[in-house]
């Protein structure tokens, strides 16, 4: 009987945790939710990240193709 009670309590805690997670997810995607949390980047931060991606990371990924135009056309 005690084992069954313990299992029921454990199962209840798991269900409560899942319910809390679902509530949090619906709150994030709700209509009244503002996107002012740190999970969202500001437009200026996004622009800085985009500039870094374009100027540094993409150019570093394709150094062999940038000098030879006959290779870059099939790649594109």
C-alpha cells in the first residue's frame, strides 16, 4: 500500500512538472506576451551578429572559391 502511495505521489509530481512546462510554453506564445526577454535579440544586436556572419564567418568558410569565379558559379 505504501509503495502504491509513493508511486502515485511520484507520478503526480511528474504530471505537475509537465503541466508547469506546458503552461510556461503557452505563456511564451500567448498574445499578451511581450518579447522583451533576453531570449530575443534587439534589432541592433541582430544587425551586429549578421554583419559578423557575413564579413567573417562566410568568407572564412569559402576562401578557395572566392578567388576562382568558375568554381563559385556552380556552388551558388
